[in-house]
């Protein structure tokens, strides 16, 4: 599989003050031709409703382009948010980058 995978690693808190810049960063990766965007949340300590909403908007846009948005390395607090909002069923969430690579990049197509 020769997909163009791009990784983005936001840091700190993904809230209303950072959501727009994050969205623009992801959209820039799409403009550069990324087929799969992996959002590595290992350095995110908290996501509020604005941050979660931005992820959902991006997911819809990316799926509409027939591309993929995946998430990995979420902490317990963010995982709880994803589970409470059922976003863990909407997004492709992986334990870490290795799990993403094993599932997404090594799978036969």
C-alpha cells in the first residue's frame, strides 16, 4: 500500500482557542495530497466540545474526499470523552502509532 500518510501531533488542550488553527493544519495536509491523516493525541491533555466538534467536521470532510482520518494515543480522560459521546465508534482509534501501522498500513488490499 502506497498511501500518503501524514501525522499531526497537537499539544496541550484542544479547545476553542486552538481548534481553528488545528483545522487549518489538517486542511493544509489535505491540500498537500494526504490520503490518510493520523492525529496523534499523545501530547493532548484535554479536549473540549469545540475540539471534538472540529474533529467531527474534519472527519466528515475527509470521508467526503474518500480519504481517512485516524486517531491514536489518547489518554484516559480523552478516551472517556470519546466513549461518553460514542465518538469511539465514529473514529478509527488506535492505541498508538504502531497499532495504526499494523492495522492500516500492513493490511492487504
